[in-house]
C-alpha cells in the first residue's frame, strides 16, 4: 500500500559519533500526498488499506466515523492476552470523521520506524484535506467539534491499549461488508484467512452490539470500556488505579467507593463511583463536563448526553453501600 510512505518518512541517519538515529521528515501538507488515499480522489482509500468496524463506537461529538488500517508487507499484528492488537512498525490507522455526508477531518495514526506512534489530523477543505498543526475548532450539526492537536491523540491512544482504539478482539468480532468484494464476513475470520491473525486466539468477552443490547449494565460497561478504558487500566500511570475494561468485574475495578487522588470538583465527599448516588460519583460528573475536568480529556467537545444518562441510570440503580465498607 502507498501508506508505506509513512514507514519511510522516518529516515536513519548517523550522528556525529557515528551512532544511528532517526530523523522524521516533513509531513505532506495535503492528505492526497500521503499515499494513504487515491491522489486523484482523496475520498477513496488507497488500495491495500483494510477497512474495519467495531461493535461499539467511540463517541466523537456525535459524528460518524469510518476506519482503515494499513500493514507493511509480510508484517502482522501481535495479540495480547486480553485481546488488544499491537500493530507492527510501519502500520497506519486512518480514521475519517464525517458530519452526515460532509467530511470534517481525516486522522492518521502512524507507527514510525523508531517505534513511536505519531498522530496527524487533516482538515477537509473542498476536495482535499490540509494538515493541521494545532487544535482547530469547527462547527458541526451536532455542535462544536475540535480537531485535536497531534499530542492530544496520544492521551487516549496508550501503549497499554496497543496504541490504537477499536483494534481488539472484543470489538472486532462483528460482520463487515468489504467494498472491494461486496462480501459480508466476520472480521476476525477474514483477518485469519488473510494471515493477519493467528489461530488459536485468546478467548475474550465480546462487547455487546451497540444497536442490539438493551441491558443497562452491559451497555454502560461497554460505554466505559470504549470511552475510558484505554487510560483507565493497568499499565497506565495516570489511570488513577482504576480498571474500566469490560472484562474486569465491577468489584475489581477499584472504582467503587474509591477516594479520588485529584480534584474533587467541589463535590460533597466525592468518590469515583458511589452506588446509588451519581451526583457524588466523579465517574459520572466528569463525563458530564466540557471544561478541563472533562473525561475523556481530549477528542470530545460535545457531551454524549445519551451515554451519560445511561451511566447515571446505572449508578443510581445500584444498591447503596456504607462509605466505610470499602466497596462490594
């Protein structure tokens, strides 16, 4: 795929002592120049990019997303015990964000040759998209939307979560119609057929399908997993010592009746999660905000009112427990 441009954009050079180091070359100013799309029509992904979808979408200001991944020839992802995929050096994840039929931005997550991931946003302007150097706020039908600064993306794309969002077995176990063939097939089975995933794979619990699940706890835990668990999990220093992955039993998340280590936001005796009391639960309150105390901390400008209402209902329906009980 032409997206391999990004693998070569980090070039090995020798420093004054003869040791090898890497120099990242300037980025193309237009999406059409990246090799990740058809240069004659940047709305079409380059040949070789693999489309993928998820069982439960990440909230991005109520806008619509389409996603693809490019892998270097002969390289395949590794799969962790909890089902997260780690993509090889040279991989690119492309995400297109639309407001209805209008393209707003296209983001590229790039696994550079030196091993670090880089994030780059291209803001659509007519028939092409232009590289954004800093955060840009645009108006959308759902409200304001912020195209993030490149460093903000890595706040959620943590190494502990494989540096990508959505590329995990619990999310990928869903059928997708592939435009190149018109065939509909399970993504994991397709990736295995292409030799991109091994067999056997670790057994993981699939997230419920967003459009089909009506069970409050399952829906809420899925919402927390998708929107919060990339940071709030083991291996992330700023996790607050809570684990919001879907597979972690509530009693083992470390959230129930936990005293926050940071700002209490003026609440009366706040805890991370207070069963029966969403107004004392920072898990609920921070997801309801749009200021610097909001969660997630980046990539969200408009509150997911439906998701937060569901979160409030879930916490409110829990059986209250004494403050000094230490949780269930």
